[in-house]
């Protein structure tokens, strides 16, 4: 076995990190070599990503990586959140500043698009939950309001593909990130011509789809010169962060559900083929591309975003509590007081989240949480209940049962959330690894180098390298049952 030094640059919605991965043929070691903020910028009425800054961080990360490894590094791959993109003109210049998916220009756009393509048909064609943030609706909004820009565009590249393009000069659409767009046919794993045609989205914009593990190319000569560095191979990992994270749940051979938690919580199951039925559409399930040819059936849950926004709001008021402190305070709360539906549209945009949580409770006739601790506990209880509801729906849709839940990603550090999830669902929660996304990115790179045979081997390596923690459901089932009935009524899907 060869030893491999590889670099994963993982961009999250609020921060990014560069991780040096050292694979020795049996275990993976991780070291964070750089961490940076990712702060969206409001320019006039638009909410944008600070793209040049994000690209500069990639260059800095490569520089540190080469220094740390004495030039022995073999490859780099990036992964990011889904749905966002940049447009290139004929000469390969970036047209405009990539928008943030929380930008308001897609408000009401799904309803508008439905006049040309019924949303049930769109779902049947792509298997992607109708969310206004999806690429398909962002593009449709641009066609209504800024058509000249689209007319000028030659190529659309999703965020990781765009970063890769500036590194290598190569244009490609990696399958897992492309699948988040709402423009891909999940059966043939290629663009959905019917969707584009119906909505007037020009098919010429879309480059060829490549699978995770594809060797995209080498650093362009100009980039090597700028970095004063030698060769480095750029690989397409499963470049959607969610796909990378799910691939490394250290599961055994039995069925399992997963929750990948960061800003979002993505809960679902891994499959060989999509589940696209009127029922899965009505319940808001999405079918995305995974690593190693898997399809992941999942629900996008607005997870810890609510908590992140509360924390941000409070620090604006001068109260700088850490997540650990907030968790400790919430731990001492009685719990089961009031609940919010994290999917409610009022929680999507950045803003005064504590007030919105209180408003939601008031408007739904519940006790209004008065303290910071009570607000945090309300959010965490609600998430745990949302996970239970999602598990029931997944079991209904797949006619399978999932006796364990694997929880991966940054949210695993919230031990209270892990425990509440085990209690609310009545299933053991196997928690870890925290850095699942970067680990998934690195192990897909290792497989591209021919050092790993597939998903089973990846999961064994993860289990050996990052032993997980287990949370048992305990004995509070009755209380959770009562809370669940209240919660289910609130969210009016299945009881
Ligand atoms: C998680 C994630 C989700 C996607 C959301 C928005 O980071 O990638 O999977 O739905 O961000 O792109």
C-alpha cells in the first residue's frame, strides 16, 4: 500500500476548513491546516458569496498543504454546500458575483415556474424536493429579471466546479453537486432536457457530468506559477458536502438511517435507485447523487441554522455564549414545553431568530419561551421530533425499517441533540465522525488513486480511524410520544 497525503478543502455556509489527510493503507489521519470564515455579503438588494475570497482561501490552503507535506502531496478536492453556481462567458470570465441561496430573488418563483412546468412534473423528472433555493428556480428568476446576463453566459458551474475551474481550466459538472440543482434526471444521471426546455433554461450552459472520483486535471501552469508549486492533481470528490459526509457513516452491513448535521440537517437513507412517488413528493423528499453510484433519499431540514442565528443575534446584543455554554443551559431546562416546525418559511432568511421562534410559539398558541436557555431547548426538542417524523416517513416510503441512526458532521458535538434524538426516535444514535465531510472528500480521493476498493472499505477505515460514540434511547418514550403528537399536529403532515 502506498501512503497518500491529500488535501480536502471543505466549504460550509458559515466557515471553511482545509484538512490534510494522511492515509497509510489502513487508517486516515486528519489535521486541520487552515480555517476561515465564510461571510455572505449584502450588495444592494442582493445576497452574495464572497467568491474571490473563497478562491483565495483555496490557494492559501494549497500553499500551506505543500509546505506541511514538503511537496509530497498528491491531490486536492473541494466540496461545498449545494445549489449555488457562477456563470462564465465565452472567454471564461466570471459573469457577476455568485448569489447566496438565501437571496430573496427566488421568493415566489416556484409558483411562477409552475405556470410553465407543473411542480409535480418537475419533481417526477428530477426527484428533487421543490425548494425555492434550488438552481432551477434561481435560474428561472434570472431569466425573468436579468435575461441579458444569461444570454451572455456560456457555461454554468456549481460552486465546487467553479473553484476547480479556476484551479485547472477544466469545466465539468460533478454528479453529486449537479444533482442538487433540480435539473438532473436521477435515473440516467444526466441533464433533464425536458425540464430545461419547459422552463426556457438554455441547455448549452451545462457541461458534461462526471462521477465522484473523477480525475479532473492538474493545477494550471499560471496557478502553479502563482503558488510557486509543483504538480498537484485536482480530483472531483463527491463535491456536495452532504454526499461526502453520508459516505463515511461507519455503518455495518445492516440498514441504517443517517443524519448529517451542520447548518442544515440532512436526514435520509442510502439506496441503489431513487424513490419518486406522489407521496415522496408531497412529503418533501429529495433524491440526490451520492458517492460510489448511490442515490441518497433525504429530507433537507433547517437544522442548527436556527441555533446559529440565535447565537449570532445574541452576540450582536453583546452576549457571546459558546455553543457549549448554550447546550449546558438548555440541558437544565425541563424540555417538552413548546415546539417549532424548523421547516417553516419564516426561519429561512437570516435575522432575529429568537424573536421568530417566540412569534411562532405565540401564533400557534403555545407557551412562549422567555429565556435564551428555553429558546435553545425549544429548538433542540423540535429538531429531535422532526427527526422522528422524518424517520417514520422514510420507513413508510421505503417499506423498510431502520433500527439505528448514524449521525455525522459538526452537529455531533451537540451531545444534547444526539441524546434527544435517540430518546425521541427510540433508536440508538451512533455519533461521528464530526469531520465527516472532509473525511469523505479525502477517502474518495484515495479511491481515485486506486487505494480503496469502495464504500464498504471506506466505512471500515472510518470505524478504525474515528471510533464513534453511541447514545441509547433510554426510558422517556411516553413523554416523547405525547410531545410527538403535539408536534405532528403542529406540522400537519403524518400523525
Ligand atoms: C448542506 C447543504 C444541503 C443543501 C444546502 C443548501 O451544507 O449542502 O445539502 O441542501 O446545503 O445548498
